């Protein structure tokens, strides 16, 4: 059984950027629904339920019976993507919330020119996403960072490691920001937990390349 993880912060901790009402409905309703539908689809398939979920989704065409395949891919992806998203958010440590003093902060400067240049590129990519999906910061095995979009609840590329993600489904921002996606994206930079992102980089075992922009 897949259960939604507890948040490592309070629902009010990301205010005023991500509001309490949105955080609650997002985790307790949307994320929970992905978990519930995933569990329901896996019922009666103990062989699938015990497999690693990421690996299962990546091999969906081979390993999942066609009648439950879209349900598991969509809801399994939704379950995983949200679990990741909660991990890289946190209460702002300081007003500008820059990743100073972290390896990821240095890597962003090395590869994008400056933190502000990274933000600009990430925001442009997020604004360019049509419909619902996610904008990711990924690192490849050669240490090169990239910003990429995935549609719906698709997972990022298998050969890259995810470091950061932004949920761009309307349910993530509509209560507070309505159609103002750009304002929501700008608010996101205030609630990134850069220490958590840095930990994901260290966990990957990949050393960021020094690519001067
Ligand atoms: Fe979401």
C-alpha cells in the first residue's frame, strides 16, 4: 500500500508564498487521490505491488497489463512526483532564499552564469509548459544541469537525476493565484529548501561540471 508521506514542515510554513488552504487540499486531497487510485489499481496484482514503482512505470509497456497500465502510470507518477515536490520545499531561511553556501548554488552559477540567470531560464521553461505538468532541474552523469518539462504525471528522463521540481498543475496554485502562473512561479523560489536540493545532489554521487555560461 502506498501512503502519502508526512510533510517535513507545517501547512502554514510556506505562507505567504504557498498558502495553507492550497497546501492542505494539494496534499490531503490531490496527492491522496493519486495514492488511493494507485493502490486500487494494484489490488489483486501482488507481483506488481511489490516492485519498485519507478522501475515499474519505466517498464510499463512490458510489465503492466494493458487494462490497468494508464491508471498505474498516471497515478503512480502523480504519487511519486508529489512526494518529490514536498521534499524540496521548506520554510524560507532568509528573505532572498538564495542557495548560498551550497554545492548546488555554485553549480547553478557555474552553468547558468548566476542564480538570477538560472531563475530566469527555469521560469521561462515553466511558463512555456502547455497544460498540466512539471518543470525539473536535472543533472546528467557528466555533471551537466538541465531544465526540462514533463507533461501530465510523466517522470523525468531515466538517465538523469532529479534535483528540483515545480508542480505546474492548476490545482497547485489556482486557489491563491488563479490564472497568474508567473506569480506562482516567482513565489516558488522563496520556498525552495536548497539544503534538501543540495542533499539530492550529494546523494546522486555526481560532481557538477564547471561549465562557464
Ligand atoms: Fe500537484
